[in-house]
C-alpha cells in the first residue's frame, strides 16, 4: 500500500496508475458524506484541496478530476487525479473507454508523494 498520510480523521494513498492519482479515505467507516462528523468532513475536503493544489503545481495538468462513487467499497473516499489531454483516457474518466495509446509519462510519483506528505503534515500537524 502506498500510504502517504494518516491522522485520526483520514488516510491518503497513491493509486498505482499511469496518471497521478491519490485516494483520500475517512478513518471511520462512513457510508455517505452526510454521515461524516463535521471535523472529518472538513479534514477530508481540506486534504482534497491540498492534493489538488499540489498536483497543479507539480504536474501542471490540463485538468484535475475529483470522483467519489464508493459502490464497490461503501466507505467515503475521494479520488483526486491529474489529467492530461494526451493521457490514454482523456476526455473520458480513468474508468472510461480508452481513447488512444499514450506514450509513457514519468509521473515521478515518489517525488510527488514526498511533496504532498510534507504539505499535509505542515497543514495538519
């Protein structure tokens, strides 16, 4: 597991993918966002916004995607993804129909994970 941050409200993992992608989970098993207590919900959204800002600065993507389905795993979590017009799926979602063969992109995920972890610790610790 590619854990990059954890506290009493949330934990954040890297999703292994050709595109930069993080998943933010609530520590408690809430089924819906409206079930979350206010502190957890605030931490979830603060972290998601920080992930978005870090991805924009680090990757300069064409778009940031947020997603939250939780149908297979009925637990609140948010996907944050950096998207590029030349990635395999754009403009479809990363769960959608492949649009092209894309040349591999070095997403330097370890470097990004260190940056994001550092920013989250500064923000929350």
